């Protein structure tokens, strides 16, 4: 029996993978804030599902994996891989970046779990791109080889934000004064929505309301707050630019996939937004990008399937 854990900045999602199985079972989602750390949350989950005997584990984390010590970028959780392995009594503990795990799920996603935005057709033997805003901005991809896909482990959400018009220039100016370096994640994420909303209020000389990300989204969808409405529209447009940059960098003619917890909740709004127009707005490479399909991942906990594929491949 294997323990799987998908750790984001807000939630941790657990599942079990019996020996020989390919689909995660007994999935549960817990709030990270309710637990002191990974070990505490894992023990709680295992009690919930009947205290099975687990000998191996695979987890993904919303940060770069560069050594034994893991410190999540948008969460207070931190842990040692080796110490956690011992404390949970595991023979083996595999740790991946969260979007590397999500990338590994792409080949097994079903057509009904995806929603295509705009036109384009995938080229089967070309790289695939993956981007997704949530508590942070995850970026990954898959590179094809003769008999398998190689997932990328990167932190592309932290590349510099690239404004495309005067209004975005104004947001960048205010965020640079606040943060110094302004990554795309400072704009395209849950906290980024709030950053953009507050910057737009400053630009328009209106009082800033203390809104949470879901409140900015709700007000934007309801057209009840002009700055929230513009912040949500800018979020989608900037995501289109970031997705296009990733696509041409990887040569991802196999398609660009959008994960994370925000975009799937936008429903039809996202399809009507400026995302796809901005994706294709790339000057001399506009025709190239027009041929690349973009898909929203609309299924629960796909990264757990990527973890199952990862630990199965290393058995």
C-alpha cells in the first residue's frame, strides 16, 4: 500500500494506491492550516481511512525540490524528506514538485475531463505545456521520447511579469514599488488577484476594500465592483500571455494545459475572456500559436494520478 499526498499552498489531498493499482483510492482533502505539518496531516488521514499499513509514499509540493529540506513557497509548512520518511515508517518516500506531478497526469486524462478554449489541434510527438494559477502559479511540461514522457521540474511562475498595455504598466509600477521583483505569480494567482485589485484601486483613486481572492472573483463575475471586474479580466489576459510565452519557449505544439484551482471555477467566463486572444497575440508568431490548442483541466485531484504514475514507474 502506498500513500499519495498532493500538497498545495492551501489544501493537502491524500489518497492510497494499493499494490498493482493505477488509480488512487480513498481521496480526501484537508486544509493545511488545520495541521502543524505534513506528518500531522498524514497521520490524521490514515486514521480516517482505517490505519492501513503503508510502506511507500509519493508526495508533491508547491515549491522547488532541491534537497532534503522542503519549505513550501506559499505555506508555513516545512519538513525534512528523510525525517518524514522515518516518522511515517516508510521504506521509500518520493518527492516531486506539484506541477511535475500534475504534468505526469496529462497522458491519462480523459477527453471529458478537459475543456478546450479556442481553436487548434495537438501535434502528437511534440512537447506539452502546463500552467496553473492557485495559491501560486505552477508551470511544467512534458517532453516526448521514444517510449515515455519526461516531465519538467521548474519554477516558471516566478519569471518576470510582462505587461502588454498601459493599464498593466501601471499595475507593474505599483507592484514593483511594493515587491521589487514582480513575478507573473504576483499577478496570476489567488493572492495576485488581490494585488491587481488593490493596484487598480490605487490607480483609480478609490478606497481599497479588504477583499480575499474569492471575493474579488465573485465581485468580478457579478460586475458589482469595477476594479474587481477589471482585475479578473486582467488576470485572464495576463494568463494568456504567460501561457503563450511558455508555449513558444517549449515548442509545445502538443497543447497547453491549464490546471490549478482558480480557472476551472470561472466556467464560461474564462472562455469569453481575453485569455485566448492574448494567447494568440504574439506578433510574428501569432499564426504559430493559433494552431496550438489550450485546455482547461476540469477534474478533481489529477496530480494524485500523476503521483501514482511516478511511483509506479520507479518500482
